[in-house]
C-alpha cells in the first residue's frame, strides 16, 4: 500500500550514492537548508528577545513577564530541537532482514475495545509472516468469553490479568505476557490496530545490531474519512523521530514496536508508574545505555479518536506521561543518558510544558488588550514589530524545511486547539508523581459522547474565539482601547480564530450528531450504526487487504 510508505521513498531501487547513511547525498541539500534557516531563526529570535525587556509595559508586570517567558521558552525549545534534529536519518522501505529467525512473542493488550475491532487485530496477527517460532499472547483485561474463544480458535495464548492476580493497567498486562512468553523478540500490537503481515520481516534485522533495545515503526491511523484532529502528527513521525534516530534515541510511541527481550529484562520489564508504558519504557532503556531506532514506515494502522473527548483522553494522557517524567525524573538529572538522548527527552517535556502553560498567553493577550486598553509594547513598537515579523517568517521557513512541509498549518492548529488537554495533563503530572501513579488507565470506551461532555470539552476554545471575535468591536464602541491598539491586536486575533476554528467546527458537528442520537433513542428509533459493530472475520486475508477493507468501510 503506497500510503503506508514515505511519499519520498518507495520500493523502487534508488541509484547508488556515496555516503554511509541511506539517502545521504539526496538529503544533504535539505539538511543544509534546514540548518541555515534554523541558525538564522535562532539569531533573529535572540535579537528580538533582547529588545523586549526595554519595550514591554512595566506597569503590567504579570502580563509582560508571562509574554517574555513564553517567547524565551519557545526560542529555547526551538534551539534544543534544532540541535537534536541536526542529523536526521532515513531507512530504506525494504527494511533489514534478520540474520536468523529468532522466536517472537506478540503481545496484544485488550482493555475495552469493541469485539469487531479486536477481531481485526487478532486476524491480522494470525497473518504475520515469520520463519521462526511465533506465539501470540492476548492479554484481556475485560475478560470477555468471546475474545477468549476467538483467541484460542486462532491458536493464541489467552491471558486474563484479573485471574492471574495482576493489577490493572496496560503495563501490568504487557509484563504478564512478557513473563508467560519465551521469545527473544517482543512485538507490541494495540488491540485497535491491524498489523502488516511483513512487519516482523522488515523490522527484525535492526535488532541484530549491538546495543539496540527496540525499533519503533511509524504510527498510523485509518484516516480515510478525513483527519480533522491532525492525528497523523506528521511533525513527530516525519521529522522529530528521524532526528532522534540519528542519535539512536527514538521514543517508543504506541503500537508495533519491536523489542529485544534481554533489553526489557535489563530494566525489569515494561515500565510501570505512567499512564502508558511506551515513553517511560524507552526512557528507562535509554538510561541504561540502550539504543533505539526508527523505521519510518507504517507497519500497522489503528482507529483514530472518534470525537473530541477521546482525543483529549489520548493527547492529555501522553502529555501527562511526558510531563510526569519531566517533573519527577528530569532528563537533566537522570544518570546513564547520552547527551543526545537527554536532549531529546528534555525537548519533549519542555514542549508539553510550553503548550500547557505559555501557549494560552498568546491566545489571551489580545483579549486582555481589548478589555484594559493597555498596550503590551510601550517603546520602539515599530522595531519590535519588524523584528517579530522577521523572526516569524524565518521560523516558519525553518519549520517547513525541518518538518518536510507535511501539513505544517494543520500541525499548528492541532497544537493550539488542544491546549486544554495539555493543561489537564500538567495538572495530572503535578498531582500524581511517578511513585504514586497507577500502572495504567483503561482506554475510554469508544462511542458517541454526551452533548454536555462535548460542550465542556470545547468551552475554553469557544470562549477564546468568541472573545477574539466580539471584543474588538466592543472595545472600539466603548472607547476602551485606541484604534491603533485594536488594529494591532486584531491581527493576532485573526490568527487565534484561524487556529481554533477547525476543532470547534468538528466538535459542534459531533454535538449535532450526539443530539440526534439522543432524540432517536427518545423516539424509540434504531441507534446509529457504527463501523466497529460490523462482524469482520475475513479468514486468510492479508494485512494489506484488511487495510483496504478498513478504508472502504470509512468511505
């Protein structure tokens, strides 16, 4: 399937080029351009920030100080990311065949996913190609008889953590499967993902290299019906992880990661104490000196969040995990990390912290200016404006080159629109240190959320958009702010509304669907049919065919 591969890399053999790395010569010009733009961005940003202390409004120290810290932190994150992503790495789509077919354990943790969804995952796992011994372990926290029966029909090992005396949570479930298996390689597959039949063949060879603990494939979701929430996360999957790969410090991030058993045993198994095991496990492995690699192709495809509340659960949980590590086991203080790995984990934590704390500052400053009539900048306004414009243009060009231009605007909207979930993640991280956190939390049941829940989830964005649309008119009508002040801040308000609008539109559409569903139930009509309710048992189909079937259903 072409969409499971990098658009710039295909299975067609490339001409022989010089250089130790794959695509070394081909990517050289892009890397050079990105580095030049990145250095210029840092220079222009430093010059801009140097001008701020003498230009900001000293009469409003809280607002001015918050704005200065927001700009300073953003530049620091960009600088650290530029260093960490200085040398990205590519890999051929043909993968790396293993020198020998070692025994493999496939771990599929099940929480509360619909049975048809689990059926897809199990059927695709049964199609995995591997010359050596392979054993699939279905670890089912829900303890459903139907899943047990289906697992055993396929010849899989079925485990129910509650019956085994294990605590709740994904990490405990994975460790149960790890203890019951004996495979030298461990493939983790989410219960809502369909795996490619050749995933093991393509990835296993990288674990033949000395010191490699795991190889992470590119996360991918079925977005045939559109991707209103930006779940593709191209900035992470197409740029950040490639940069981390250059330092052998890739982050584990979800389904279809292939681990070496001896590496997991070295750190005591999958990490417990976070909401999910992936980030914390890679952090523990890096702390013990293990390496990790990135295979930038989709080896599985999952079901993306169906609504805003599910999206909040997913992204807020990831933010909580990263921030909990940042606050309670900071990369700057953790022993055993290489400097590049330390830098990568630091960038992730700082990025979530900025999105939770400082991003709202940019969204609310225009609102503050309209209401109070107080300017943020009181001196050298023209110079500050030109400096900020130049810094913005250079940073946009640098990010477009760094992130390969992959839906950069959508990624920005995705970051801005989800600030409440990042803030919730920060609160969770502060109030639940690693030592007091459950080993994991079950995934929210998939379905249509109540309209009240949707309204609550979207309330911060609704208030901010409403204020940025109405307060400029109100400020002019009541004489609260000068025309020049309103005009300057209106530019920022337009950007704020542009960034938040897609999430609001999609959320309100879902609210209408949820309201219609409630009305149908009250009138005694049939409930709406979900794709997940379909009975799918395509015996003998390959993972690629299952991918096509998923796409056809979404269409």
